[in-house]
């Protein structure tokens, strides 16, 4: 009986050991299946998609997974999470989400114009607009918060009573855009442009890309200013004069924030073949006729031969002292 009992005990131990080993093998099998890439089923997975938890092994499988399932790869930050699965990571994620929403809301309030009121200009912008109007230039401003308005550095200097313009230069045929932040309105365009085409201007890369403009004589270059507030298909440009000052070139034109001047080579003018190009009108100071010119009188004794009409005033005995006869 003892032998039989011992035999039964060993058999029970063998069953327990066998079941333990089979469970261990099953766990290893599950772990092995989870570590295999679910897209190609060939390599071990190294990445888990934040959006759906899909396991992939590399970049190619990640792209294939997104194209096949239309997954954006972003974790669903507003999905429901059970209380048993909610941990510190989810708490920090929710906190960051609320902070991001608060920042965006605050930024939108500051950029949005107040309801019921027109987008008001600052006193400096109003003075600049009035001074431009006095120079026959219509200056318009874009909505507050737009990049062109934020980047505009044009201002009116009260001490010297002049406008310092921001001017953007676009060199057609290249990807070069150069900006001058304070251009005196009395400066000629060729003087400003010559600084950008000098042999020591900017860095080597910019000078190399502008070599075709630098090799040309300055007076051969063509300057165009786009006409604003015209239909998009009907592009119109003003042909600017290099030797004239900026104030005269912007007269009788509409400028949005600051002027953008296109610099062309004569051989690249074909790009603007469909555009209407008109010569910029330079305002001239109207001269008064000789008959209306004021004569400066320095010494009355020098006025010889100039006839004067002499009037006689009759005295009236009825007038009292201090009264004037009408």
C-alpha cells in the first residue's frame, strides 16, 4: 500500500509539474505572438501605434499600416478610459490637454477683433495713413493678427517729417526675397537696390544666386510694382523708374502695408507677358504763371515806374471822432 501511495503522490507531482510547464510554454507563446510585427508577420515588433496600439517593426510597416487602415497615428486624447485603467499617465495627459485648450482660447481672444467694432488702428498707424494720404498714396492695412501686418515696420518719423518704408524685393527667376526695414522716402530706388547687388552684400550663397542681376548694368533692370485691388486674372503692374525717389514712385497708388517690388532681367520679362504693365506716373509740381507769381518787395524806394491808384477821402463834418465813413 505504501508503494501505491508513493506512486500516486509522484503521479500527482508529475501532473502539477506538467501543467506548470504547459502554462509557461503558453505564456511564452503569447509573448512571442505579441512581439511579432502585425503588419508583415516576419520581424519582431519595435513600435506601437499611439492611436490604435498596432505593433510594427519599422518605418515601412508604419507607413503601410497608416495607408491601409487610414490611421493618423495620434492617440485619442478624448476617448473614454475606465477607472481601473486610469493611471498617472492618463492624468498628466488630460492636464496637458486642458492647458493646451486654455492657451489656444487665450490666443484667439487676443487676436480676434472686438465684436461690433471695426478693427481700430493705433495712433501711429493713423498718423502714418494720414501722412501717406498727404503724399497721394493710399495706404491700407490688413486685419490684425495677420503676418503681413505683424511684420510691417513702416512708420512716420515726426522729427524729420518723413516716412520710413519697409520695402520687399523679389528677384524673379530666383528664390531670393530681400527686405529693407527703413527706407527713406526721399531715397532713389537705384541707391537702395545697388546695396543689395554690391560685391560685399549679404553672404556668398545670396550673391551667387543673384549673380545674373549683379552682372547686368543697374539701369537695365526692370522694377515692377503690382497694382492692388484689381481682379486676380487681370494682373497689372507699374513700371517704376530707378532714378526717382520712392515717394514719387508710390504717389497715386494703393499700397497694402508695405510695397513689394519685383526685380526682373530684360530676358525674363516674358513671364509677365499676360500682365498689363503701365508706366508709373511721376507727379510734377505745378508751376504758377508769371502773372500770378508773387513779387518779393525788399525796398519800396526801388519801385519806380509802378503805377498806383490814388484814392481821395472826403471829410464829413457830421462824423464824430473815431467813426469811419462806409
